[in-house]
């Protein structure tokens, strides 16, 4: 039975154990590869394991001596270089293996040769073909010498060579797999950056275009109110309020892009659509607004998308149907938010810059990502109609 007082200490030990692999991965590859080489060296020095290692050919066995120790060191400790300098590792291990086999020591450290070949195939970036040919060229005289001093058939040496070639092939496959994974990660990162840039562009378009369009329309209307100071003052106040909202929304957008800078970012929701309607009315637009059903407690991104649909529709109305009658309907229920914005086409066109089409295309993409439906098309009376059905994930 573990007492409550012991739990913090146990959790600390568990956390240390979890962090240990990450700390090990941060070490230099030479340091991480050295323990295996030391293990092979120790096993090669144990008298009971002498002449129990790799044996190629039938050279007469010899007792362990200083030359055997040199061969053991070359074969085993060189593995510490297998990832940082794979060619040097392969050359030293191959030299030690040749001394081992020609001397008849047959050390356990001879096991290092396949690992050196595997590492060269997996980690060598340049001159791979030259290294493979050099290894083959070095193996041929070794095989001939072992065949001359022994009585083993030639097919044994050929089989050993094919095994080494297979090990090299496995290393090459590992290298190709690692490169493909690195390319995939780069591609995913690029796609993520592109998607983030597109999201930022959509947010900037939605925030800036709506408020600036309203300010242009309000300022244009103020030009004709110079003879009515009271109405002029109201129009200019409306421009000021719209500018403040634009600055506020831009600040909140910056908070979304850099959460650590601001105190807390907030996103527009379907509940703030009434504020958009009031702003359009202050700009001189005749807007009827109705809302049916109760908003879901947690509609996720659907709230923001519904807000943007109404915002873009009202912005287009200010641009192309100034003074016309607009009806906005927002309906909650059935696990979705339905938005309908109708313009009757009776208004005149305001002198504002022409649109780029980015807004409607961005809305269609947003709604589609949530599995909804979006349409924007001319109305029967010369206006336009915007419809959106946005799944909210909460049926009521």
C-alpha cells in the first residue's frame, strides 16, 4: 500500500525516467554508440569466449595475444564512429576483421563487421558506390588468402559476401526511408504554413474589408450633410465608432496569431451578429434581422463561420447595394446554424473599390471544411442571395 506522502516522490522518479530517453538522444552519436563497442570488447577479452566468434575460412586457431587485442580494439571501439564517420568506421572494422581472421583468433568482436556495413549503407551520404566497390575490392584478396591457408570451399566466401551485400541493402533501405520521412515532414510543414497564411489572409480580409467599407460609405454620406450639422456630427461619430471597432478587431486578430502577447484572444460568434446589423444600419442600410432557436452552448468553429458569412454579405451590400433593403435570418437547431442574407437590389451603388472575390471564396472554403453548404448567387429581383448551412455538432 502506497501512502499519500510517497506519491510526490514516486511521481518525480517517474518523470525523471520519462525524461531520461530524451536526454540520452541529445548526446553526441559517438557517445551513444560507444557502449555497444565496449560490450563487444569486453566479451572478446573473456578467456572462456576466445575462439567463439565469427569464423570465415579454416585458418588454424591461435591463442589470444597482443595482435588479437589490437584486432579486438579495431573491431569493437570503431563502432563508436559508425554514424558520425561511417567510412572510417567501416575501414577500421574491416582492418581489424582481416587481422582477426588471418590470425585465426575468431573473436566475438568480429560481429562488428555487419554493423559497420549496415551503418555505412544507412548513414553514408556521398560516394556510396565507390565505398561499396572498395569494400568488394578489399574482400576479394582476403577471401583468396583465407582460401589459400584453409580448405573451405569457395561458396562459403561467396555466401558471406552476399550476406554483407544484403546488410548493405538493408542500410540503404533505412536511409531511403529516413529521407522520405524527412521530405514528408518538410512537405507537411510547408502545407501547414500555406494553410496558416491563407487563414491569416481570410481573417484580415474579413476584418479590414468590412470595417473599411463601412467607413467609406459613412464618409461618403457625410459629404452631403454639411448643411445639417447635427446629422453630420452623427455620421462622423459613426465613422469614428467603426474605426475603433476595426482597431479592436485587428488587435484581437493579432492576439489569435500571437496568444502569448495579449491577455486573452476572443473570436467573433453568432451571438455578435446583431452588432454587425446595427453597424450596417448606422451606415444607412435598411436591415431586417431575425434569429430563431437558441444558440448551442458549444458550437465550435460554426459560430465564427456564421459570423463571417453575415459580415461578408453585409459588406457586399454596402459596396454594391447601398440603400437597398436587406434581410438577415439566423436559425439555430438540428445540430447546425443556418444563415440566409437576402438583398432586394433596390439600392444604388456606392463609390467603393471593386471586390476581388476573395471573401466569398474564403467563406465557401470555411463552410466546406466544416462539412456544410454555401451558396451566393443573384436574386430574382436584381439583388443577391447568400445561403449557408453550418454543422455545429450539437443537435437541439
